[in-house]
C-alpha cells in the first residue's frame, strides 16, 4: 500500500513538472507565434518556424520531466539496494561532497544512510558472534521457546543437559523434552534431580523476550551441584591442610620419643614389667606412623595437580588395570579403542579406585551367594565397559555386590563404609573426573544386584577420537 502511494505520488510529481514546464513556456510560445505570423513570410516559412518553436518547447518540457524522473529513479534504486542489504552502492554528486543542489543533498543523505546501516550491520554481526561465543562457553543450559512451546534455541550446555544435539531438539515440543512444567509456575526455583538422579541440583529461572516482534520464553538451568562441590572441596582442603600441619607437629616428636624410650628400656633388663612397657611404646610408635600415613593420604585431596594432557589409548590402559586385580576376575567387555588426550596417570588412579571398590563390594556378598555367582558367571563378577555417543565417553564399572544403601555421603572425604577404608578414594576420583571436565556417579543396577560406577568425559574437553 505504501509502495502504491509512493508510485502514485511520483507519477503525479512527474506530470506536474511537465505541466509546469509547458505552462511556463506557453506565453513565450504564443508571443513568438504571433510575431512570426505577423511578418511578411511565406506560408511555408511561417509553419516551419512555428513547428520548430513548438518542438523546442515540447522537447524542453519533456527533458525537464525526464531529469526529475531520472533523479527519483536513481534515489529509488539506491534505497532499494539498501533495503536488500547491499550497502556498497553509493550515489555521486557534482562536486563530490558539497551539496550544490537538492539532488546532491539527496545523494549525500542516502550515502550517509548507507554508511549508518553498514556500520549497524557490522555491529549486529559482531554482537551475534559474541552472543554465540558466550552461549557456547557458559556452563548454563539455555532454552528458548516460542508461544506455541516449540524449542527455537538451545546452547551446548542445554545439549549436554538433555543428552541430544541441537538438530534433534530444535522444533520439538516442550512436553516432548520434559520442559513443559517449567514454562509455568514460579519463575525461579531450585530443582533436585529434574533430569535423572545423576544431574544433581539445578536452579531454574524463566523470563520472556521478544524475537521478530513476538514474545518467547527463556528458561535457564544453572548447575548448583558442581559449585557446591567446589566450595565443599575447598573447605575440606583447608581442613586437611590445618590438620596435617598441626597433627604432624605432634606426631613426629611422639613417635621419636616413643622410639627412644623403647631403646632405653631395651637396655634395662632388670626393669619390672619391661615387656609390657615395650609393647605399649611399640603400639604408640606404630599408631603414630599409621596416623601420619593416614594424613599424608588425605593430603592428596589438597595437592592434586592439574591434568597434564597427553595422547594415550584407553583399551590397553583398562586391560592393564584389570590384570592388576587378582582377587576376582575383572572383565573388559568393550573392545572399541579410544585415543584420549588426557592425564593417563590420573585416569589410571581413578579407574584403579573404581575397580578396587567394585571388587571389595563383590567380596562382601555372603559366601554361599558369592560361590553361586562365581559358579554361574565367574568372568562377570566385575566388568568394565564404555561407549562413545553424542560427544561423550561413558564408562561403566559394574559389580555384583550388595548395592548402595545410601549414596548421599559416598563422595564426602573421611566417610567410608569399609572397616579399613580411608575415605578418600571416591572423593579423589571425582575430583580427577571433574578436572577433566567430566562427572563420576554411583548408582544401583536396575537389571541385577550390584552397583554401577558411571564415568563420563566430554570429547570436546578431553580431545578424544576413535582409534583406527
């Protein structure tokens, strides 16, 4: 409608210019015709002069109309190019920069508009690139839905949260993605295990924004579990450092004095009850040494270095770890080799801890049940398997033990369910996994008795590839 009005006005303007040019020249034409007709010319000369005057008059009016039309068409072409996004076309002026006429002023303004639009487009492209980089870098899941509850935008953290790529998620209904409950209700809430028990605690926030003039829903999920674990880990590290310093300062002289007194008493053969004193001092010295070793083991939590990433093959590493355990058979169920760019020593320690815990759990089964399991499936008492899918390595360590009665304290330092355990194995293992950008969880098996340790490592963070 606007284009039709603009075209109509343009045509009216051109017709008006033509009519004004004709009217402006009409008096002069009449005078010239009258003067020519009043002269003593022949009839042929009179008509020739009148014809020339009329042609010049009409031609000048047509040229005036054409000049106006050409200026308007040039401005229309320049504006059309700007509308199509071509900001490289510019109009020229007679003096190159100083407006000498209305036409020059129009060209200068159109050129200035093109410069402004080009600068704004560059800023928009840079802002979009920055937004995409931020969306990809943040560890916060972002989902955008239109008013029909179809997903229109998801960032990499959202892909990891739902376990699928953006191509498989975009366009899906919120109900299909199990996100419909978060489009209504309180706009801010804390959720416990909304996408399975291994997801931990999430904070959900919802807001609205406009895209192409239409309202959309924005849902953001922030993982609180990792932040809480990092704070908890720092607190334990501070406690361990203080305890190690203070207790070691007391243990060292106690152990040294006990050893010295033992040597003195050993030379005094006539001392009454010397053997009992020797035994008591030996116990003090032994327990002091054990407590020192205990504290040094806990100090690993406070001194775990950053991963030193180097390429290595996963399959030989897992087979070597399986061969180290001689109490029960450990089966490597997967033959797919994967090359990792990670810290092989730290991941080896992690897997050794998981396999050792799995074997300990399997050995706690009562003797008749244990013998029955061994008789039925002696090679699957403990198994290691893994898969690579959706950019993630997912490794399972399976056992056939009694399972987990309680999982909330498994990764708490100093907590252990084993009589001779130190309580640092799982905490150290999870610290190693998270240092590589992954996760470590334990869960009871649904298909049979026992526990499953699940180690996930993102391919992007660990630089994995399937070995040839």
